[in-house]
C-alpha cells in the first residue's frame, strides 16, 4: 500500500488542506451549476466523486495537487487551489476555484499566492502557468493581481480554447512574505 502526505498550509484566513470526503456535497452542488463550466463542469454526482478521488490520486502520483480551502473564521469549505498536471496539460498549472459565497473577499488571491509559493519552495514548480478561459474575467484579474502575464492568447486545453498566463518566478532566497 502506498502512503503519502498532503501538507497543510495556513494563511491569515485560510487553511489549505487535503481534500476530504465531507467536501463532496459542496463539490457536487458547485458542479451542478453553470458557474462550474470554467473548470470542467457541469458534472453530476458520480463525476464530482471522480473529481474528488482524482485530486487525491494526483497528490499520490505527482507529490503535489489541489488543496481544499477551509475559511478559518467559519470553518467552511470554500474552494480549492494548487497545482494540476495531467494528460493534456502542457506543463504544471496553478489553478483555483472559489464557491460563490467566498468570492469578492480576496480569498482567491490568498489561496493562489500561498499555493504558488509552496509549490516553488517545496515542489520544484516555479514560474508556472495558469490556463484561463477567455470569458473568465475574474480569473484573469486574479492572475494579473498575482503578477502573471499573458503568454499565449489562444491555446487549446482538452478541446477548448483558453489563454495561458505565466506566473513570475519566486525568489527562493527570500523568506515567504505575507499574503
């Protein structure tokens, strides 16, 4: 039996943690909405289960993956952020998704910045990309806030068109800064 550990990362307002089975109802609810089309949805309950189990498998096979986000103040599961590198991806990607109730609070920036910093410092993933759907204005704005720049206007990912944004290299000689 293979065992692996998913690290926990804390920020001022979030805990980036391993995906849990308790997250499945919220994931299923999210993937049933049209909002989820930017991240591979809509999906039914079985596809949501596959998404959850694939996240754990990604960590086991790659040693990195998506963290699930818990808001410290409410203990609510509010989304996910981290690294994705599966068949069809050109290279490892920093991805993020927030539940509707978590948007507009700066939590996406906080989670993505922490995941990016951890990936650079501990997983050898520095200067990564983000695939962003052309219609996803919120993710484009977040990528810009994170210092990413548009690298490719029209790329293809799994048969859909997306932009590729390149994140800046993290200076590994300095201490991690606050979010």
